[in-house]
């Protein structure tokens, strides 16, 4: 548990956000969104988190309205996908003040193919 210190402020920034929809259902809740391409230093962080079985910063789950987000990503080229749907490219950058410029992506969900089909 994190103990709050007086005057301490943690400022998180949304880097990539978007909505996942499925053709016959509209916005999709509970879909897993993955970063499928990312800068090397972020890939190493994702791999380390996966090895420790802690929250994976390379995955997000959509809310009831189909919206997802990734926080505090480094500058660079990313690709995002949901299910076996197509990847969408996103470039994360910062403004002159160092604030992340949020990128919005719309993803179409395709269920993964079932084994044996």
C-alpha cells in the first residue's frame, strides 16, 4: 500500500486512449487491448512485469463503454490491437512543457480464431 505524504502529488498522463467496438455489438466491455509494437525500453519493462506476474503495462481492459487507456508511455512508435483485430499505429510525443500529447485510436475487435478451425 502506498502511503500518501503531505504535498506529494503523482501526476499520471494518458498517452494512448481509444474505444473498442465489435461490428455486431457496438462498444465492447472487457476486451483486452495489447501494445503489439513499442520502443525497446518499454518492451523491457513489459517483459519484466510479465515475468513477475504483476500488472502488465502492455495490456489494458476496456470499460463498459469500450474505452481503454495506457498511462505514462515513453515517446515513440506503438501499435495497438484488440483480439485478433488489425493493429493501429500510434506515435506518442510530448509538447514543449514535457506533457504527453494523447493519441486516440478506434479499434475493431475480432475474436481470436478457435483452435482446430
